[in-house]
C-alpha cells in the first residue's frame, strides 16, 4: 500500500522540473574546506566507496563531479574477449527476447520496439538475450562499452521520469519504455548488434554520452536520432556516458553478437565483469 501511494503521489508531481532542480543544485560549487566532509557523509549514507575515486575528495568542485567521478586506474579489469558489464550495479532482469517482449518484473513485461523506438531494429534481437542493470546512489555512475564493435547510432527518446527502484519497477507499467532514455546501437563485424539503453529517472539531473551532446531531460523534448558515418569504433571498457545520480541500463544482445549468460536477480555486477560470450 505504501509503495502504491508513493507512485500515486509522484504521478502528481512535476518530475522533470524536480530533476532539473536536482541537477542545478548538484552543480553548485562546494567550498573546498567542506568537500571531504560532504562527500564522506554522502558515502556513509548511501554506502558508496570514496576510496575508489581517482582524485582526492577535495578535488571535486561540485556534488555532481563527485557523483560522476572516475575510478582509480586498474580498479575494474576488463574481461578479455567477452561481453562485459558496462556498469557497477544490480541485476534487475535477465532473459531471452521473445515476441518483442522483455520482462520488467514478475508478471509485468514491456515492448522492446517501444523501448528502442524502432521496430525494425527490435526485430534483429528476436531470440537474443538481455539484462537490466540497476545503479543505486552508492554505485559508480559511469557507463562503459560492453563489447568491441562500432557505434552506428544514438537516439534520445523523451518521456516520463519515474523512479527506477524496486517499487516503481513493480507498479509502473512499461516503466523503461516510457521513461526518458538514450539508445546506443553498436554493430559487430559478425552482423550482430547490441543495444545499450540508458534509462533516465526522477532526480537524475541528466544522462549524457561522451561521444555526442545528446542527453536526457532536455528542454527540447523531441526524438533526436543521430547516425554516424563513418561509424565510431570502440572497445570493451571504453567510456560511453554517465548518469548524474543513478538509474538503469538495459543491455540487449542479438544472437549473432553473442549471448549474455544467465544472471541471478539481485546479484551485483561490476564494470568489466564477464557477462557472456561474444559471437564468432
């Protein structure tokens, strides 16, 4: 009952305005003398690990800079010749793509074509595998490339900004397919394709890409579709983007691209960890 009431309350609130306000506050400068205390307090509250940061705490000028901090070099080794986790997070779903359907939560599914904003692209994933990875405020907030290939397309799809925690996943229909999102398409020489979908959420200021100025929670809320010619070659572990707080990545892999191995719901994964085998 409490979760349903919270969702009902959120439905009446201006979630885009709240998220922009959160983003604005997160980019206000923190006085140098307060930084270490502020960031340690945040880390204790959420369970983050400031010792993994690449810089001293007083080197981060804003809360947003600390949210999106890089890790110390070598802290997350990248598994070789594999599909690897693009983030630190927790497994929210895993399965096989069947009849354009992905599982959101027990008894609740949603359309892959709607998620990707492209039915023809979605059809290429039939029989492939997928996983949903949830990033909480304690997690490292950067997104990395899951497999070697070429980025051929990126799309911003405007939408709602529901939270993506367990309560919302269980109660908001088609959550990942109605929230704002960035869809990155990566092609492999084998003819395989992978979609990396970064889903926005309430109080996430923006979700950004490193290779394009596309971002969620844009003031001009229309679909923006970018095609890259030539394509952008990338390798597993390369930087892809970041969340300005926390959210969710949906990773979808065609059969020709490879196979994501079965994952246990709720299990934690780390950037670079092997998730499955690449295709031929």
